[in-house]
C-alpha cells in the first residue's frame, strides 16, 4: 500500500510518501493508522505526533473519500492522509 501524506501529516511523518507492506492480506484503515503511528513514534523536531494528526485527518482510498475506520485497504492501494475537510 502506498501512503501519501499532505499538510500536517507530511510534517509529522517527515516524508511525503512511503510504502507499507501488507503481505497477502488487507488491513483496515484503523489498523494501517496504528502501524504508521508505531513506525513514526518520534516526529521531526517541532512537529506533532503522527498518531495525533491521524486522529483528526481525512482519508482518500484510491482517490475516494474513506471516512470509515473499518474500511479494508487492499494491497496495492493508495491511501492519502489529508487535513480534515469541513463544510457540508
């Protein structure tokens, strides 16, 4: 799975993108976030913890809004971590 970070998520992760090996299975968006938070326990100096940023972020899965933390992310997918959307 390809993870692309934008705005505060990019700052907290210290990178604009990375790959997460899912093996042969899929992860939920929540599980992917937990793995990413463990991988990025120490933010770059002056940046927030990634786990805090993920808690308030919006997500796109292969370009489609993915608000459900239980949504399954298949191998080969792209997950974008964006700042929260507002409005309605």
